[in-house]
């Protein structure tokens, strides 16, 4: 029997279990060519948040892994593109470009991968229900150039999930690049637009993809941490931290990327239980993590104004402990040019070291990754999340009013 949710009444919620999947008739196809608008950031359904007592004391199974084992066996999480796969991607990209489709409307029907699709279905399942990450190698970005590479990468990603907007500008093809913004202004600046360290976090989509176009002179290396391994350690060594992370007492900054009528922050938990499986209540409810310390630490302007509570001593201890435990269990990897990393945001946290770009006089490009945020809705195998948009094709992401999706080939 599924555990009982605890109610935390503050904000109204939608009817639990109600599908809110958009239909193509509900959006302007001229603005949203694939027929679906990103849902955006929302508070959880508080009556579907479970108390700490409902959470498992320990997690086992395919979502739990040891970094030492994977570090010694990269073949378990690395796939080198075969010549046949590259040719299939190349053909699909060339045809897509020649047919003149808008990049914002790319999907498997106009980017067919008849041979690769079965493998990609398996990879998608591994991302959602297995170890939660994969590294592809051998994507020919130097040979193809940025336009064809962007099309091929984006098309590949649509076999994993639906692309959602990553910021208030509607970027569904994002760019991780140092644009010279001040990383200390965390209430305004998104860290991916700087060269600063990114602490362990999850992005606002079910899966994040990163294609490396150019490396930094030094740094910018990647780490991934298994949330379920972290949870086991917290339960064994820091149960007080585990408990406070399950409480909906955490405020996340929206950094001004807000639609009309919405609050500039969201009250939520850091660690959730999935909602029950409506077709089989005996299916276990998995532990899910939604976290980004930059978005929590930047809310001081609201707490200083008395709008929300400041972080307590216990919360500060919890966020520091979470980072430290992630560092204990992390798997380190370095993305080379032509590498593609896909990471689940449900049960993996990822991080990046600070970096330094090559000096301008060298003529070498700045570090540059193309990024995708991909949605995997509940009735298409995605995790059962306690949010009203759980069934929407483009759940999550960042959507400001009716800002149209854009797919630029470079950062702006």
C-alpha cells in the first residue's frame, strides 16, 4: 500500500491525478511549431508531499551505483558512435536542413532515425530507470560545423524527451558559455553564463543534455552524483539532514523569470517521494531530488524584506552536508570535443568545476556546450512527480508568459 501524503496548506493545488496535457489546439502553431508550450516552474501539490516517516531507510536496485566501480569501467557508461550511426544522423540532419523546417519544431517525425531509434529507446529507459547518465563520444562537430551539429544533436535529443525552454528568453537549444557576467550576483545571473563553479544541482527538466563544442584551457570538468547513494548515506549518518530535506520549507528563487501573476519564488521540498502509480498502487514510490543551492542562497532579498523566512541554521547545515556527501560519491568525467552527456534530473545531481578560457590572443574558442532540457511526461514513462503538470508533454522548464521558443546557434 502506498504511504499517505501529508498536507501542508499554503497555496491552492489542482485536482490530484488530473491530466493537464496540452493539446495542439491550445497553442499557436506559428509560435510553437511542435504544438506544445513549455509548462514552466510551479510549486508542488502540497497535498502530495509525503512526511519523512514515509521515506525508505535505504534504497537498492539499478539506480544505486558506486563511483569507484564506474571509474574503473567507463565502458559501462560510455557509447562511441559507430560510423553507421554518424551516417544516419548526418542524413537526417541534411534532410531536415534542406526541407527548411524551423529548428524549434524538430521532432522524430521530421528527424527520422530508423536504425538508432531502438537503441535510443533503451538509453532513455536507462536514463530514467537505471544509472541515470550516459556519455556519447565521437560526434563530429569540427567536420559538421555548428549549424549541422546543432540540428543533429537536437534531433537526437528528441528521442529522449520533449525540449523545454531553459530561460525567460525561450531558449530550447541552450548554450553554456562564459559571457562575462558577474557570478556573485546570484539573484540575477544564471551560473551557466559564467565560468564559476557549479555546485551539485538538478536542472528544471527531466533530462539534461550537453554537447561539447569547445573545451576550456583549464577546468570546466563534470561530476555526477547518485542521489539514491547520497540518500542512503544521509539516512545512515545524517538522518536529521535527510528529514529536513523532505520538508516543504525551502524557497527557490526564480531570478525574475516569472510570468504575470506568479510569485518570484517557489516554496518546495528538496527531496520527494513519487506519487503512487495509478494503475498499480503496489509499485514502489521512488525518491526524487530537486535541488540547486544557488537558487536557495539567492533568496536573501526576499527574507530581508520579511517575505519569506531566512535559512535556518539547520537548513544551512543541510545544504552544506548535501554538497559534501555528493562530493564523496561523485563520478568525475571530462567532456572532450564531440562528447554528449545525458543526465537524469530525477535521481542524479551534477556539478562543474570552475574554468578558465584560452586568452583571446591564442585564437582558440571559448568553452562552449550546447544544452538541452528534455521532458519525459508521466504517461510516457517519466517519473510520477507531485506537480500539476506531471502529464504535460513539456512539463517543467522555464516559461515566461507566451515567450516563443528559440533555437539559437550561439549564446546571447
